[in-house]
C-alpha cells in the first residue's frame, strides 16, 4: 500500500469512528441497576434509564402490552425508553433460588434534580423461604453494574455483569460481605478504561487533538500532564459531591473543547504558552463527565480511595492506548515527511473540529 493510500485509509477510519451518533458511542457503557431488600420481605429494583448508557436492543417481540402496566410511562418517555423497558420486562429475570418471579408493580420515577435520568422501579414480595437472589438483564450486549443491599448492611454488594450474564447468588439471610480491595480495583479500573475505549468517542477525539499539535514528545507530555491533573482533580471533587455541574452544561462544553484544540492545531504548529492552561480548564470539564459514570455505579465507602484511583487509572490507560495507537499509525511512519503537517495534522484536525462542532450544536439543541 503506498503512502497516499495509507493516509486515506487512516483518515477514513477516523471519520467513520468520529461520525457515529453519540448514543452509539456509549451503547456498551455501564447501566446501573440496584436492588434493595426490606425487612418486610419486599424488594425494590431501580434501573437507571440513561439514554447514553443503554445497550443495543435485541430483535423486538410484538404485542406484549407490558408498557401499559408501567405507571408513569408518558408518551415522551415511551418514545425514549419504551423499547428498552419492554425488552427488559420481557427478557430480564429476577430469580429467587433459581425461580423467576414477576414484579407486582412497575413504574417510572424521577429522583434527584431535573437533569437526573429517570428510573424504572420494580416492586415485589420475596417468596417465602427464599435463600438467594440472582439477576440477569435479558440483553445480549452491554455492561451492567448491579448493587444489592440487604437490611442492616453498611454497604451494598456490587457486581459487574456483561450482557445477559446471571449475577452471583446474593444471600438473603446474612449480612452483606464487602467486596475485597482487589475486586474493587479490578472492577473500577475496567470501568474507567471502557469509559474511554470503546465508549468515549468524544474523549478519544479530544486526546487525538492533543496528539496532533506536534509530532515532538515534549508538547504532548506538557498537554497530557495538564489534562491528567485537571480531570483527576475534577473527578475526585465531583465524585465525592463537592462540586457539580449538570450534563446539559458539561456535555456541550466538552464538545467545544474538541473544536478548540483541533482548530488551534490548524492555526499554529507549536505549543503556545496558553495552551496548557486551556487544556487544564477543559480537563476539569472532562473530569466532570467522567464523574457521571462513577455517580451511576456508586463508590464503596470502605474503599473510596481505591475505587477513585482505580477508575482514574483506567481512564489514563484508555487515553495512553489512544495516544500509542496514533503514534504507531501516524507519527512513527510519517512525522519526518514534509507533508505530515498539511496532510495529517491539518486535515485530521479539521475533521475532528467538524465532528466536535456537530456535537456542540446537537447537545445544545437536544432536550435535557
């Protein structure tokens, strides 16, 4: 393959990945589900209906009529979440001692502020004599974080489930056994990595914008260090509840950050004195975005530090993977060529800026 063909192939792949709809970028992201068992032999399952983190739907089945029994399912909510709710009610399984049960009621509830995603809440009674509970989502794809809480337990148990995987049996006659530190570290690291690869196309484009400024190592290290320090700080503060910005503010500004770094790459071929400060400011916004995933999954109180550090390490691992791939595919073979800036840096940056501008308009105009 000649040089021109390789460049066209790389830019085409970048265009296809970047132009994917925002929902598709997050289609395999983590969906939060939590079940609480009461002292009165009842259970309550809350499934967060976040349009950015719902898995792809399996083929629909016709005529189930289940949505008619979901209290609070307005026409607007049915348009946004109806297919997901129907499939979950049809194929998901809440089981006690291996026997699937049907909830006694289902309704849509809104908790928190106006920017919070609604919940699908299922209520029911624990069958007499039950010893253990299991859960499966009914979806062939996606990742689910399941929180299980029993009466008297200090902390819920968290399990990470892939697709339609059945959860480990949760004992109903004993206190919750806290997760080991190793399990917390492993689970939150994977969650952080997946928030970049493959789920975070917007974050990937921002990192590529930093990479494209210059083929030299120093400008990249300065920018990445500034970005890492900022999003680490914002992630910790937001996840612990010290600061908060609504998604309708954070998401458009993240898109704006992509546009800015890409256009500055076109204007100047070198690291300007103000670029690290600007990248730091944008890093604070991206940290707020990362914190959204942690708020959905929750933080285990005994291992808050381990969970935060592991999630952040996963994010860093995802970013480094993006930079390494870009270096191997673009910089290593082409950076010494006289046309590297015009054909790769400028062309790639303009493409990234166009996608960022599209997202900016989309996120401003889209309903919260």
